């Protein structure tokens, strides 16, 4: 079942994982400026909010833990010029609910992604995944799920999660004691130019920062973030499984990523022959920090011939 709705609206009977207030205002304000409509689908028993827009080959954008669909908003306008985009809030994130009939384990995440693809596109789409969203896309392909190609953006799943101490310590502090101070200290490790991004967002910074803080403080959202990160963001996918992926894989990486460091992508490029585009002056989210460069890299990755890269 699916419904169309105006940005920010909630269908009756749908569990919403975010409260009203500044976070809802940030989401509504962001969606209002994007060339998309918001639809609601019941996917694998999970009420799901999905943004859709544009024409052309379908691209599904999968965000990382603690994020939501509209954080792709800085690249969505450029992508909709050449592609149809499908951008969900992942389970327990944004305006998407949680399952009520069982745990949100790795298999449920994969069931949800298969249902999303079945409901939103008649042909296998390109999957673009950020952080654990990239590992989810890879695991989907390993399991034989429908996919045309994969683009990894600072992805998990290629190595054990061993972030730089300068990232891990602020993350642990934020999770243990979520305050405005610990949040800003952590976000400062996620962004190459924290003060510049805050100035660029202007009046939207406070609602965005409020969203990040609410996500850690809310029990349901916190459990979904931990489920997602644990299932797809900690351990590497086995090399023999990655070799079995029969569709093209490309990578886009921020040069200064402290979470999944660039050497991980460089090793994967050497081992599997996957093309790698490095975005300057960015950490773990080049689509957020450097949208023009990220759109160019995404378009290049999505235009590559559909032939498999053979591992070295």
C-alpha cells in the first residue's frame, strides 16, 4: 500500500519516529525546496516515507545511521536532471517507523530494501549508499537482490570499523552524554569545515543540529541507529562475497574521512578494480559538504558502462 502526500505530512496510522518542533521544521523546509514528492509505503511491515522525483533511470539513495532522506537534498536537484531518484527514510529514521512484529535485524533490513525496490521501480535500480547504507547495498547484491550498479559513498563494509581516535572519542562522548556541546564536537569531526557549513546553512543550522541531538536522545530512533550500525557498519563483508558481485561498483570518498578512511577505498580499488573518485575538502559526507563535486562524481559513476570490474 502507498500514499502520496505533501512534504512533511503524515498519513493516518503511520508511526512517525520524529516529534513535532524544530526537527520537523527542518525536514519540511528542506523538502519544500526539492523537486520531489513524498510517498508512504508499507514495506516489509514497516511504514516508510519515500521521496521520489525526476525522470530517467532509477537511482535509490540510501543514507547512513542517524541520518534521513532529505540530507541527500544538496545533490537531489542535480541528479533529478538526468535520473529518477528514490530516496527513503530508512527504518527508524526520519519519518519512517519501526517494525512491531519482530526485531530490526540484518535480515529485516534486507527484506525492507527488497520491498522498497519492488514497490518503487519495475527494473533493477542503481543503489547509492552512504556509510552503512553502502554496506546494505553491497549485502543486497551479495544476496542476489535486484540492482543495476552500486555507488559507494564513504562506505562501511569494506574493512573492520576502526575510525581515527579523533573521531571515535567524540562519537562515544556524544552517544554517552548527548548535549549540544558533545554534538558539536562530534559534528566537527564529521565535517571538514564545521564553521563554514554552519555559516552556509544559516537559519537552517539550528533545526539540523536539533535533529542530530533528538536522534540520539529518542529511544526508538537510537535503537534503530544502533541496529543499522551494528548490522552493516562494524564488520567487513567477506572478500569472497564481494568478488561474487556481478554488477559494476564505483566509489566516491571524502579525502579527509576520519570514520572510513581513504586507504580503505584505495585498497578496494586495487583489489577489486572499482573506480574511485576522491572529493577534496570533505570528510565522511562529500554529498553534504561538496555537492557540486559530488553530483559530478555521481553522474560519472552512473554513466559508466555496465560491465563488471574484475578483481586484481
